[in-house]
């Protein structure tokens, strides 16, 4: 009996020592985010693009300038706030969509809320018929781009056989404080004309995305790849489930597999990032490959995912109460975007 008691005491002490050791571990944490900025257009009518579709162009010159200033300020506030409560910093890396050109991004990162973060910009012009692009912003002190490329999505209308001009997929490979990661920023074709009729476009986008990921994994099966964006599909749709083969259960994600932390938020919790016709859609997501799920925290691993839906970003009343508060009339109402941002936290153990 004494030996049994002694054994139990030794086990208990060992457990307590292990817990204490774990409690003493310290971690570095960074936010990686995505935000659809909803028509971040400048005030100039670009004759090479169809920017007349922007609400900005519906205003007279004076109101257009006022709206642009307001839009930049509001977008900068949101970017600065994403993850800041937990990290005391704005995102180390953030993908953005619906931006007209590089200059609007330059103006954005020079807003007072973001200026001291010294964000760099990766941007390519896309052939999108609306003249909108995707881009990546990164804090220069934290992330160092090594290679960047833009991948064209070639799709054609079934009936007319004419090309559907849409956004390219942006690939940026670089080091997050020494850790090599690859980031793909997406804005897949919309559901214009109906979900079923437009589905083939997003399926094609999923195929392209998978080819990019496969090419990275063919070089390194353990490549840390993040694919983020406005996919214009929910986590359960074919473009993500069949083409990307994304899993919502961590235990089912094998080497070269892809984990979607937003699947259960949609299926089990009914959460969304954008509202349309009295229903939620979770179109904005950040997915990543299996190595981010490993429990060796000597390099950056996945910790947590979220939807940034702070109170100030939501409608307070009316039919769309709780939905994203848009920049109605090009921003003069003080709104933000028709999408909530999404984010993940990456952590790494430090000495």
C-alpha cells in the first residue's frame, strides 16, 4: 500500500511539474487576416476600366473627394483593429479584395491608423471587367516577400464561349520572422446570374487554386500554404469541398491536405461574413495546409480562427440588423464594407 501511495505521489508531482513547465512557456502571436474592402476606388474616372460601376462615380467631384477620405479612414480603422486585442498589433499580413489599383493601397497604408506599421504592398493588375484586384499588405518588420506571382483564371461562358474576365490569384512566398510560408489571395467569381448557373466559374477557380498548392507541395510536401479570400462560395460548396478537398475536421487532415477552420462555424454555428436577401453566407475564409496543425511550436502553427464582427461594423436596426454596415452612398453615411473580415492567429514558442 505504501508503495502504491508513493507511486501516486510521484505521478502527481510529475504532472504538476509538467503543467507548471507548460504554464511558463511563452509564445509569439501574429494575426493573418483577409478583408474585402468593397469598392475601394479612387476619385478618378479611369477610361481603361469600368469604374463607372463604382458608387464613387455617381457623386459630384466635391462629394467624391469627401467619400474617398472617409472610406480610407474607415478601412484603415478596421485593419488596425483586427486581432489587436489579443496581439497588441494590427495584422502582420492581410489580404485584401475589391481594390481598384496600387495607389488606393498606398493611400490606405499611409492613413494615420496604419502609418507606423510600415506596410508593404504586393499588387498586380487583374483583367477583371470591373477593374478590381486583390493584393497583400504586410508589415515589413515581420514579413519578407521572396517571390510573388499572379495566376490568371481562364474561363469561358458556356453559351457565348466568350472569356469571363475576373480576378487573378495572387501568390506570395516569404518569411514570417524566418518561417517560410506561402500565401494565396483570392476573389473568386461572383454568383451573378444565380449560384447554379455561375458555379462552373468558382469550380474552375478551385481547380486553379489546387494546382498552385500542388505545385508548392511538389517541391516541399511540408510547405506551409495559406489560401485566403472572398470565395463567393460557402465552406460546403463543391469548389472548396471537391476541388480543394478542404476538411472541417482537423483529425482528417493528412499531409498535403487542407484545413478549413470556417466549415464548422458555418455548419454548426450558422455564422457568416456577408448577408444577402435575409440570409448569411460565409464567403470569406482562411484555409491552410496540414503543417500548420503540427504541435511542434518551434515554428509558427495555427492557434485560432475568427470573424471580426465588432459592434461598430454592424447595422444596429432595421431589416439588416446585425449585418455588415456598408458604405452606403460611397461612404458618406460612415459605413464600412458589406463583408466582415476574417483572421487566424499563428503562434510560435519563444525562449
